[in-house]
C-alpha cells in the first residue's frame, strides 16, 4: 500500500499527523504536507477545533480536548470512492 493510502487509512481511524509520522517513519512536516495535498484534492477535510466539542462532527469520538490540540482531519468518504 502506498503512503498516501496509508495516510488516508490512518486519518480514517483518527490518527494525528504525529502518530502517522511515527507509524510511517516519516517527518511530521512531510505528513502535514501530504495531508494538505489531500485536503487540496478534496479527499480530506480539516476539522475546525475552534468551536466547542459538542458542535463538532468528531465530538463523541475525539480523544483530544481543550485548547492547543493538534489539527484533526477526516476523510471525505464520497470523494474517496
């Protein structure tokens, strides 16, 4: 499986860029660049964590809480197919 698909799969399971960098043995900056490319391609959406967790699409399953958390992303299921 190529790294782009591994990143997509990791994002689907809620992994952060830090976790993906460790898992794929890549620099975090490289992962972030690849994720931003996936965002630009419409395959991934960035979740806005500036609002309250109750109004967030990931509110019930997100392990992050509070200010200063890492950016979160979700895979756009419609575009992935």
